[in-house]
């Protein structure tokens, strides 16, 4: 009988990371598309609803954490770090600037 080799352990770690990345992709993508909807809404009511959905999707994404000990970077699983989050911040700023004084 053979023991578990290092390749098997590496594949298990990769599978865990991949699951977390795939799980995080949907809410981050949802937040991005809802951000675009807020920009393109055309009226205040639809823009507010899209912004609320964007915020909810991002909140959901921020709840997904890496598996401790299986990743180089532990914590929240981020997709497009420095891109998606900055875009969402800019959507919020544009939305807030569009509100009546």
C-alpha cells in the first residue's frame, strides 16, 4: 500500500483554493454588473435599487474567506483586487455626487 504523495496533497490544496475562488467570483461579478446598472439606470429610483443590490453583492463577497493554511494570502477572497473594489468605490462616489444637496 502506498502513502499519500506530495502531489496528492498539493492537488487537495489547489482544489480548496479553486473552490473558494469560484465561490467568490459570482458575488464579485454580481456587484460589478449591478454597479454598471446603477450608472446606466437613467432614473434615481432604479439607480438607488441597483446601488443597494451592488452593496448587498459586495457584502456577500466579503463574507467568503480563504481556507486557513492553504493560501499564501489569508482572509477575504478577492477577485480583481484593486480593480473591482476600486470600480465599486467609484460607482458609490458617482452615485453619492448625483444626489441632490
